[in-house]
C-alpha cells in the first residue's frame, strides 16, 4: 500500500468459513453475548442494529458455531403454528418485520413457547430493540420483554477504515491513507455506505483508468 502505513488496533475474529468479523466497541456487546452461548439467562437473544451494521455476518458466525437452524420470516408469515426444528438453536433474522402481522406474531409466539419447552435457544435480529416493535399480541409482547438484548451501534472511524481497506483488498485494490482519511471524514457512518463507496470507487477508477485519488473520491461523495 502506498502512502502512510495504516494500522488498526482491532481484533480479527475468524468467521468459521466466512470473512473475518471485526470486533470494535460498537459491536463488542453483541459479540460477548454470542461468545457466552449457551449460557444465556432466557435462552433467547435479540441483536439489533441498523441495516448493514453486521448483524447478518454475526448471525453466520453464530450458526457456524452452534449448527443453528435458520427460520425465515416468510415461513412465519404463512404459518401460524410452525414446527420447531430439531436443533439446539434457531435463528430468525429481521424478526421485527413480523410485528403488526397477526399470523406472523402468532407464529413467533408459538415458536417461542415451543423453544422454551424444548430448551432450544433463539437468536433474533432486528433493526430496533423489541421494546420498539409495534407488537399487537399482548402475550408475545410480554415474552419479548424478558429476552436478553444487545445493540450494534454505528461503526467508529477505526472500524469503518478497516472495513473499507478490506473491501478494497477483496477487489485487489489499495487505497492511500490520505485518501481514506478524506473519505472517512465525509461519508455516512454505515457498513452499507462503505460497500457502496468501494464499489463506486472501483467502477469510477476503472472507467477513468485512474488510481483512487482524493479528486476521484470527491466526485463520488459529492454526487
């Protein structure tokens, strides 16, 4: 990499077959809960965070570690009495999207009760903590209030920088430190924004047959 040497004081976690998961202050609480499995007080955990915050990646780490079975939200929307899989843990991503759907809420309620009786652990992900879900079913709402919860916050500069460097490396590209600093100071603080930025920079550099420079980055961010 040309320019100044970039160094990040971040822990790299092997994602068991997936890309390394970067641990930082914004996600350390959620990671600690995953590490604590199966010692969860209520046998259930909700990990919340904005889209692109890394919930799916962390879920894949959990599934690889526990052999958990993924249950899609669409399955619950179409089946008010779902069958609990024969597994020691289950995963439901975007569980908050089931709120306000009568069939889906009923399905989640029954699945939660089945899991508790079978001592099957549940990992749910959502954009917001359960207290902010517009749940109509009172019994489900009371169950969700008892579940342990962890929130993934917005990435700090160090984590966002490390992610961008890795995304460029995945494309066999490098970015100079001064260019990265310029981008970090001006872009949205989300992983989705980082992915879009790297894809746009790669495409723009290819189109113009130029290195990734501050002027090129300025063009991308000011569009």
